[in-house]
C-alpha cells in the first residue's frame, strides 16, 4: 500500500478510488465521507475523471491519428553523458503499488499540483506508446518493448497500455543511492528538467552552514519535523533568504532557484548542474551534503560549499553537446496542429466539472500556465462552443482561488525564473491580482538565446489578446497565434532565409553625410581597423547629440549590439510589433540602422526592442520622457521646441501643495484623495479661479505633468493670474483597495456628483471665485472624457464647471449624444491632441461640439499619446483661460 503521511481525508480520495490505501486509512476516509458533503461531491468528480480517462485510453487508438513527435531542434539540447556504473543498488520499495493507466492521474495529481503539467500527465496516460526517452541503462530495468518517460522529481514509468506499473524510486532515492550523481544526471538530461530532489512531497531546502544558520540549527531541526506551517514560513524567511543573498536569488541564471507555497504544498530549491572534463555532471560545484534534517514532508540538506551555477562549468568545458532531451508538451502540440490530443486530454480532465485545472510547461521554463490560441484552430477544437467566453467557462473557479493564486505568485517570483529587471523591461507577460499586488510572471512563446546568455527571444510575435482566466491554481492566457517557437519552425541552416541578411552599404534614403560615413566604414577591409573607425564615429555622433541621426524630416535610428533582430517601437506605431521599424545590420559590425520620415515638428517617445523581447531605452540618447510606466527615450525633430515653463526656475516663488486629504461622498460611495495647490503669497490673494485636475497624482509629478512648476513659473512671469489647483487621485475606492479610474471616468454621474461636492467644499475652505466661468476641470485621455462629461452632465446644475480642458480625450457615443442635445449651459472648451495616427482622432468630437455652438478651441501637434505632448501644452491652456494679456 502506498504510504500516506499526515493527509486530510480529502487528499486521499484518489487513492481511496484506486484502492491503494491501507485498511486504517480506508476506514478513516469512509467515516469522514459520512459527514462531509463537499468531500462526497469531490469523490464523484474523481470517479468521473477516472471513468473518462479509462474510456479515453480505450478509445484513443480508434479515434485519433498517429501522434507525430517533434524533430530535434535548437531548443532541445544534445548532451553526451560519460559511461558510468551504479555505485549502490537502488532501493526496492516494499509492497509496491500496482497501477493501471486509468489510475495514474489520480496518483500523479498529488505529486503534480505544484510542478508539472496535468495535461502532460493525461496525454502520457492516454497514449502509452508516446516515446519521450528510452530507458537509461543501469538506472531502471526496462525491456526493449517498454518505452519510459521519466520526469525527474516525480516517479513515473509508463509501459504499454494496460501494463501494471510498480511504484518507482524517486529522484531523492536515486541521489541517495548514487552519490557521484551519474544516474541522477542522466535522468535530468533525459527529461530536460532541473529538479527538486524530494522524497515525498516536493520540499527540499539546501542550506550553507553559515553564521546565520548555525545558531538556530539546533532549535529549528525538531520544529521542522513537526511540519508546522508557521515554522515553514520561519524557515523560509530566516534560512533561505539569509543563507542566500537577494542578489543571488535575482541573478540569471540564479545560484539558487527556490520557491515557497503558503498552502502547505512545497518550498524548495532547484539543483544547478555543471559538467566536468569527462562529461559527467557535477552537483553545484562539487558541493556535498554533510547533514540532513528529516522533516514531516521533506528534507533540509546542509552543504559544505555554495551552490554555484552550471554556466561557469559550461563556459569552461564547451563542445559537450550530444544527448537529446525530451520534447515538451508545447512541442507536441505544435507538431499536432489539429489539437486532437490536446482536446482528448482536456475532455478527460473536464468531465464532471472538475475543480482541477491543467498547466502546460512551455519551453522547459517550468511555468504553471496554459497559452490558448484565440483563433480558428482553437475554436474548431470546441465545435459546441466556439468562442473564447465559452472556453473560459471550462475553467472551474472556487472561493479559494485568490489565496491559491497568491501562492502561485510566490512560486513564480521566488523560483528565480524571472528577475525584477526582466519585469521592468517587460520581457515577460505580467498578471496581477489580489489586494497586495502580487504578480504572476509568464512568457508568451519565448526561449533563451543559444548564442547570447540571458537573452530572451520572443517567437513569432504571439500577443495576449484577452484578459487572463484565473483558475484555482494557475492562469490561462489567450494569444493571437499558436505558441510555436520561431527557431523550431526554421532549422539553423534556414535561419539565413528568415532573418534579414546584413547589408554592405548604407540603406537607400540614409542622410547623405551619414551615408558617406557608413559607406567609408564598410569599405575598410581590416576588421580591427573597421571596429576602431566605428568606435570613433559612434563617439562623435554621441557627442554631437546625433543619435538618433536627424536630417530634415529623415531619422536614422542607430543601435550597437549583438542581436538576431533589432526594432524600434514607439508613439509612431502604437508601441506594437506590427509596424515596428525593423533594423538592418551592417555586415561585419554590431551596428544596426532603421530609417523613418516624420514631420519636422514631431516629438515622439520610443524604445529599442532586441530579439523581439528585450525592451531598452536608447543607451546612446540621454533625452527621455517619463510615462506612467517609467521612462522612454525621446526623439525631437528640428522644429519641435520644448516648453520653456516645465523646469523649475531659480528664484521663482513656489506655491504650496497640501498633504493628501480624503473626501467621502456618502451618496455616490466614492472616497478619494486630493491635494490642493495654492500660489505663492496666497494669504494676500482673494477670489481665485480653481483648476480641478483629474489624475492629479500624474499632473503633479515633475517627470510627467509638472503642473505645479508650470503654475509657479507662469504666475511669477505675469503670464497668468494666480490660481488654485485641486489634484484629484482616483486610485482609491470606498475600501481603499482598488483603482476606480475606469469606473469613475466613463460617463459616471456619481463621479460627476462627487466632483460637484468637492467643488463646494473647496469654495467653503479657500478664497475662490465661485462662478462657473472661473472653475476649470482638466483631464487627459479617459480623464479628458470624464472632464467633458462632468461639464455637460452636471446632476443638479450647481457648482458647474464652466471651463473644460481635455488632452487627448477618449470619447464614446454616449458622450457625443449628450453634446448633440440642445445646449443648456455655457461651457468654454479647450481640447488638444496629437497626430491622429499616433494619438486619438478628435474630429468626430470637434464636429459635434462645434455644431452645437459651444465655445471651442482645439490644438493639434505632431506628437503621440504621451506626457511629453500633454505637459508641453499646459502653458498654452493656462494662458488661454487665465492669461493676463495676449501671448507674445
């Protein structure tokens, strides 16, 4: 009978079904079922799954075409393993359990919750002839006719359909019986996985005996053995984090890949491997386990040396490159585009509305995520549904979903799969949820570059098209194209037909002076001399501020670096892969160039994208413009003149900005914060106009709107009269837990009511001019729509906003219909926008407002949807409404 340790009866239901419990455990489960309705329901689901999988296994040969296995590719390495002989006999389990194929997922689910794709398990169960790796001599006995699949860290051996399967040694058993690690290394090589070495539940921690750990070792050891969840957290916090620095955890590749789940399932550390001169794998730089603390659900191993990365060994011993690792589930799906195997696995899982969700591990990255193509192929797979929304309903949600996902967040981030730097550069897809802002980090069909360390290649431009489906223990992303590796589609010898070839001369249209310099450079035959000349040119261009290189309306974007692809994305193409400026590489150099034509007065934000996934600020261009997500590089064409009022001037008296205050509108339910700007010498002033600023936190930020600085400068220069400004922040809600921007700003009468109440409160507290034509409401983008709505849809007609400024405003038919109605109040409107192709096209809005006879001023500039656009026009807007004289 399979041994069970400290399990809740609910966890034993799969084993109760397949009859592998001891008599005592079986009696305990049956007694519990008498008083637990939810467990009774779970039992029915397990029985349904078992029946469905059994039926699928029996019908698979008749209903499915032959399965195609992927050919070797650059994503599956070939690594030779030196001959070896076992140093110890593997332990033979006492009373091994005998399992049929239909029972395997019931056993595997207990193991696989936190580590391996359940869909992979089901596929493997359904199709016993699926050969991923042959038996490894000396590791497990295997007959020629019995192909095996060995997932390191999980005991899995598949024979032909219907063959009874024994309980196998775990990877931990292999390691204990094989101290030189040759068998262990072979198993890892065959599966393509680094592993958690565990005995039962996947919990193993490797610790250095350092001065942090040693004083608490004796205290911790007995408490670990009790399996206390509180002490699990203590151990994680005080042992793992203190034994290994944060720099180590964040490094790529990391010295330790650890993860932790609060739900009591697992925390552990990945092993890192290296090769010796003979091709045998080493554990973490020859680290040895000197002591093992046995816990109720795992082990803490004390090591005599730090865990070091395999990269140093691979660098030292290159050319070891000859055993094929197993194809991933993604490889199998990619090579079977009719999705029939995928669908069969889902059918087996979904029967009975099961609460268990599947995960696909893509590109050997160890991610707990399924990517679903939102296209005809996906819809054809589900002929009875056919829509993404129908597909979503296949996922079973539970009230515990949020807590479970928070555990997954820790698993993703603390495993070291992705660094904070990668998050910041958006090299991965981020999914946020919960009140504490945790993040799950997942790739969209990505792989590591084989030629450039730590370089991520985003393959075939797959994009997430729908909101994430958050299940009880994972995430589903919808993408607009199947997740197929770019390099899997094209073998190495065909890459030259896919990637743009290097160019030998400056591309047509290059500015004459730059073209002459590049052509002269390319005429140099000596590589060293050419490199020196390029270095000198680059330094000259940087010193002169000529990167990007601008001549009239022509721009030559320039970048230096080793890469497969380089492109420029920004305001000019909506920041999308489609329409990006694709760079060309000058042969024999690391210089990339892309040409574009922009109006001479244009100002644009942009970034460089290397290998389709690594976003970079232009390292040779110091000019930057901040956005809500951080800085972007900035391009100014010759006739683009920056505002003279956005930088703080020496000697200019500064106004005062209060600390954040909160106002609660009991009828609307809004409880939002705001800050009030009063001009210098406010105590001597009276009857001041007021500006109500939506998204005030951004308008007040010196890197974004810089409105307080602009007000100080314009008031001091006598360009505008003194004004009060109220900066409203909608990143709050009645309970302070969420951003209500979308709700509040989309034609929301309750929010308009809130702004009316706020205006009344400000008029009571400050020295204001309380007339509507002295009260301005300002917003940008969706905030611009909210400003236009508040002015026209005032609930009571009191505290009206007679002045409106909307920068790049969004708008919809509801807003346009309001302005099409007979004019009921006098409103003076100022609207600004960038180039329609780069920003919002305000033509429909302007047409409606002009036809209804409102006083309207519009300003359009050759810029995008950017704070560089909006901050640069604030002085024009302020002088328009509050100017003291005609602008010179």
